[in-house]
C-alpha cells in the first residue's frame, strides 16, 4: 500500500515561529530537504518552486521506513 508507493517531488513553504524564519521544505525525487530562505522569497498566494539544483547540499537522507 502506501509504504511501497513511489514518492513524487513536492515543495512547500514552512515558517518556524520559534526561530521566526522561513524555509522551503520538500522532496526533490531523491531526498528530503529543508532550506532556509529570506522572507522576500515567500510570495503570498504563490506556490513554492522546486529548485533541484540547490537541494543536494541541504538534503536530509530519506527514511525508507517512514509511513
């Protein structure tokens, strides 16, 4: 079922209230990432974009055991 489903790339904005910082968070097709971005890069009403050339340096290893 879902454990064996192929993951598709996605990206979204994430705001950390405690640190008062914005991030782009998502999956680039190979690994998960969380990249801090300036507030000026957040466009209200517009989706975040997936920049696959920048995700390799800030990638987190994907966990194959996660649900």
